[in-house]
């Protein structure tokens, strides 16, 4: 089926070339980092994880979000999602590949990555994260490909594939749960040490993932003559609304626990993120604009996708609303959550993190690679759809 | 008939596989769930809980620990600098011009940074001006060992938490896991920044984590850790076996009120402070 990705109009090739440009820059930047070391990033011994790991964390959520299509379609036989389930599965593949690239970019000794397999360590959450991420990647590639092939031949998918489809559902939940456990099991990092991290991760994932799929479906309708169907979009928006509200509810609970209990450790990071943290006469607040943008974009997005007019009548505003939710939760989880957790340091000092240009270009390049893969996969999926219709 | 037999064989085959493989996996998980090596327990536990302890933890085994007398660092402010220098020289620790690249194993910090949970509104003058040495606590239940995905950091039989620099993949999970902020990462090639290389100890390459190793290479041959030696006769730092009731550290612990860093986290540090 790959031949479908090799035929496209000028816009298709221009888009791929555009992404390829950023990928090229990122390759050069990564080579610089590879030969110099991670010192080319803004990370330090006090903020020891930066953009790479925060993007990884967010993208695991995007990958898990695809299950919001798979579950209704396969478990509840919700036929309307039939056409777009493949979009969710292929988005999961592209997101997981980005996750793995971000992990590799973050390793100090990338060539030793296989040590995780050679010396399996079940007490490390990173070991389990690797297991579920690879598992979910393989499951999605397998299910997506087999079902698409069957669709192309216009036969029913083989029965055995359903075992793997059903298996992919708990895997989707587990990838984000285990990713949350990377953080919420660490003693002494009060902001992360919260049992609500995993549910919160899942809620924001089930909003951000489908929000991106809606945006992509609306774009595909314009550029690729692929209509996901009004009812499917409408149902997805409902899912996004509830998941987004759940995420904000959980964020609110964090605020309550911190500020009502008045325990300093529980308040420090929230204060730092949203209001700026005063320390020895200096107010540290470099993440404050991002956090308020998170809140503002959420309000804008939820307004646009909830209001009957913008939701049902205008595809443009619906797209803007979903994009707002996506960016909002990217700011929340892809910026604030990981970076904020390192403030204050275990020695109660404050070190702020600023990514370097080299690091930013690598990050952009990995995103571009993900969208490159996604474009190719979607091209194949839509090519098959058009072939059947013709 | 044939079909049934086939089905039976299938089921039998799968259950055998599950039985064989499954138990092996479970065994592995159970074995792995407890930290890599745990032959030593806290001194208190060893005495009180031997009968109740889940696993027969060797009260006879060694568990190295240290007692810091902060008052002596107060009396002689040069001691801190001496200990730091001794460590840097013994372990080929690079000194970078930029703070962002910083690597440190032992250093002096304020009392309130060392013991953030023990803050008070009106501190007495000595506490306020105290400079306290901080370094790896060599916890009895170390979160860094729990987090490491390759067993590159592990607890030795004598209770010392050490690193295998050749196995570390540089994921820095241990740095996020350490509640004391005692781990450093080689953000760039450290070798050009080592003032004078000590051939007795390896230098590191970029991309691996490192931290205080309680001078495992020295105590292995019966010497004292470099920082302890640097403090000389002042007894500002005393090193010894916490599991040996007749050791000097145990004697000091018996005679003095000591505190530990963040005891509420249940890591059971092996470093004690007299303030």
C-alpha cells in the first residue's frame, strides 16, 4: 500500500518538503548535541529534564487519545467512527515514534539504550514504560495495517485481529498511566507526588488526542476530499468537552489540596507556575505566561466547541476551538507539568530553565518528523478509502 | 471428534506455556520488586526488628555510615573547603566555568537548604550561620536505585550506593528520584576540566550520572573516605559501620542527638548530623 504515499499533488509534496526542511535542521542540531553532549541544552543538575521529556510526556497522551475512537467503535459497535478509527490508530503510531525519538534525544548515552533490555529492571518505571510504549506501537501498527488491508480488499478483517484490537485498549490506558508513574512515585517532588496525576494525564490525553484528530479531519476534508462525517465529529467533540472538563477539575483539586492544607511543599510549584515564586527577594516566574495561556486557551476552546453555533454551523470555529484545547493542554502537560516539577530543587533553591536554540530546533524537528510520518500514513489510509469508493 | 482433540491440545499447550512462562515472569517481578541488593538494614531495625523483619536482613553485614559534627565545621570554617578539595582531587571531579555544567559530590550549603523541613521563624545565631556539608546519604532504601532502569546505580552489600559509569544510559531518572539533589550529570566531556588527574580513580565520559560513592575505592582497601581524612583529627566527620554496635559512629550516635535529612520520606539515610 506504500505506493499510495508516492503519488500526490503539488501541495502534498510542498508540505512534505516544508517538514523535511525542519527535519534537516534538526538532524544537524542533533549531530552537534551528539558530539558535544547534552550541555548544548538548557538543562542543568537542578532542572535535569527539559523540553525533550516534557514533549515525550505530552505525546504519550496524544497516542493514548486514539483509544477514544477505538473503544466506541469496537466495544460499543459505534459504526459512525468506522471511517476515522484508522486516523486515531495512525496518529498513535506517529505520536509514539515521536515519543521514542524524544527519549533518544534525551539520553546522555543513546548508544547504550539497549541496556534497558539487557538488564531488565522491573522496579524501574522506565522499564515498564518502555514495555507498554513498544507494545502499544506494535499493536497499533499491526491492527491499523491489517484492518486497512482488509478494507482495501473489501473483505472483513480476519477474526484473530480483534484479539489485538481489544488488547490495544488497556494498553492505551497503561501507556499514560505508567508515564504518570514515572513522576508520581518519586519521593521529595511534591508537585508530582500526587495520586491524581495518572487520572489527570488520561483526562487531558482524551481531550488533546481527539482534539487533534478533529482538527486533522477538518483539514483532510478540505485538502484530501475525505469527509469523516458530521455525526462522528460531533460525537468526538462531546468526548473532548467532558475529558477537558475532567482535566480542569483535577487541576482545581490540586489547587484545593495545596492551598487549603496550606502545606508549603504542596503550594510551591503551583505558586511558581501560576503566580511566580518569591525567593530571597527575587520573584521567579518564567512559566507564568504559559500557565495563564493554558487557562485562557482552555476557556476559549471550551466556549467554541460547546456553543451550538460554533460547534455545529461553523467548521472554522470548531477547528479553532479544538486547536485551542490541544494547545492549551500542550502548555499544561508539555511545558508546565514537567518543568515546574523541578522548582524548587530538593535543596530549596530555585533554578529556572530556558531551552537553547539547538534544543528548540531538535524539538521542532522531531515534531516535524512525526507530522511527516503522519502525513504519509494518512495519505495511504485516504488513498485506500478513495480506491474503494472509485 | 478430531476438532475437539485439536482444541484440547491447544488449551493444554497454552496452559503449559502460561504455567512455565508465567511463574518465571512472576518470580522475576517479585525478585526485582525489592531493590537490587539489600543486605543491610537500618541500625535501629537490625536490633529491634530482626525477629519481625520480612526478609532476614543481615544484622551482621556491614552498613557504612557517617556522622557529621556541624559545630566543628562552625569552629573551623576551613574544614568544608578541605573536604571539598580532597573529594575533587580523589575523584577527578571536573570544575567548569559555567554553573549550568556543574558537577559536585560534596559541598557546603546553608542549614536551611540542607534541612528545609526544620525551618523556624527565629533561628538561634549558630543555626542561622551554619554551613553544612551535604553529599549522598547512601540511603538504606534508595529511591535512585529503585528508579534506575539498567541497575547502573545499585546498593552494595556494605550499604554503599554506587554507580557503574559504563552501564549508565544517561536517562537522569535517578536525578529526578533523589529527594536530596545529590546527583550530577556530565553535560559535556569532563576530562578537559579536571585540574589534576588522579590515576587511581576513573575519569568519566559525557552523558553519565555521578555522585558521592563514600570512597568505595578507598574503604575497600581499609582507608577512610577522602573527606573524612581531610578533616583530620577534628572528628568533624566520622565514618564507620552502623551495624557494628562497638564502632565509633555508633558510640557517637549513642552519646549525641543527631538529625537526618528528610527522614519523613522513609529513605533511611546513613548520614547523621550533630547540630
